C-alpha cells in the first residue's frame, strides 16, 4: 500500500491478522455506577492494559511488520511524547529492527525510561521551540532509516482501528463510539471499523479544550495548525491533524468535542474509584466528555469508549488526584 493512500476497512482487517498473537486482546470494562451517572450502557475498551500501556502498540507493530528487508536493516525513526515511542521501541525489538526515538525533554519519566528499556536510542528535543518532524527527518537522512509517524500513516491508522473492531466484536453493536483525539490516528481507524461494522453508530472524537484544532479543522474544512497546547493530556498535545486522518475524520465523524484538564482529573478519579484502574490524563478524554455531557448520549444507549493509555508517573498521578500531602501532614 503506498503511504499516501487512504486506508480502508480491509486494511484494518489485515492489521488485525498481523496483530493476532502480538498485541493483547484487551478487555471491555463496565461499571453500573458509571452507567447510572450517564444514563447509558458504557463499554470501556481497556487499552491502558495493552502492551506498552497504550493502543499505540497496534499501529506501530502493524507499520513495522510491513517493512521490507532493507528497511528492517536500516532501522526505524519515530518522534513522540511517549506512547508511540514506547510502541515503536517494543515492536522494533520484537521484529529485530534498530530504533531511534525523538522525545521531548518534558516527556513523562516513565515513558522515557520504558523506551530506553526496550533498547531504543533516545534523542531529546524541546517541545516548545524545536520541530520534532525536522529532527526525525534529519536522523533518517543520515542513516537511511524509515520514519514511522505517530498518526499520519496508513498502517498506523489501520492498526489503531483494530481496537474499535475488537470492541464491537466482543461487546456487540454500538450506538455511539467515543475516542480521545490527538493527531487522529485512533479516531480515523475507529471510523473505518465502526462504519463497516455498525454503520448507524455516531462517532465522536474528544480533544483537550486547550487545543481544539481538530474541531476547528472540521468546521472550516481545512487542517488548522495551532501552537503546542498546554494541557495535562500529554498524548494529545498535537498541533494539527494529518493529511490522511483529516479526510477520514471529515467523512465519518459526527462531531469533535473537548474536555478541560479539570474534567480529565475528575474522570481519572472516577475511573480509579469505580473500575480500580489507572488511566493517564489523555486516556480519559473520551469518558470525561461523556460525563460532562459534551458527547450527547440518550437513555439506554450502548456507548463504546476507548480508554487509551495508562502511562502516568505514579507521583504525578497522586498529585493530580490530590493525594500528595506534605510530609508533616498525617495520612491515615
Ligand atoms: C496518542 C494517544 C492518543 C491520541 O491518538 P491519536 O491517534 O494521535 O489521535 C490518545 N491517548 C493516548 C493515551 C495516546 O497515547
């Protein structure tokens, strides 16, 4: 498949075959308490329990599996705030491909350590002043390595789409599907799966309120570029949709809505309390928007929500949930 061709549902099915035995088939979580709060049946796809702790393993493994012999030898370059980095690093190790990962200086420590732990070479950059795509391309020029971008790539989109495909296969047809949204790889893949498997379902993407470029892009009919948004949702600090993700979103998404950092923290706390699960800020974007009413759901609807990742430093997680007491304060 040429890398500029829009992927189709057939590519999602091919990705599912590639991922069988390589990626986890993550569970679908439910909670009567959450259902009561929103007045609908929530079906939560637990991609924070995916390998590397995020759905990104699906796209990365799918893309690297399509490398030819020369590409495998020359290696892979990826730029990412974390989860795509870890995903490419692990997929590369499993497939015997050398990996270089370009990561921002302020990426969560856990994500950087994990990436190094998978055997990748890590190159750091400043998220607010340097262009990671340019750095990635320079490394690729020097080494002949192949750049695998985090979302604007047909195999990556197809791989990400397998999460929604499994959700429908395991939980049954949906009335609504909601996913977090950064560059749109997950949402584009989800559109392909849902439009093929339950075409009547409404599909929503949720991006951070601080960076609503995708909502504006769909409104204006062109890819809107913004400065790196300042938000705790570090997995969705993207500046623009992709050349491939935008047209797919345009054709298949009902609406893009937003969630504030406060809403993300409230959703993380609720997930901890009800599901006993640790989900990172970006990972609860979809759920937060259902809870806030930004995503409209009707009484009794079957609402699929992707919990996308769980990679948050424990200290940071405690801080966000408000449990970081100072030493002289007794914690009972
Ligand atoms: C990358 C990421 C997203 C956003 O995915 P896109 O394909 O860029 O839209 C959402 N949640 C988590 C945890 C991520 O790592």
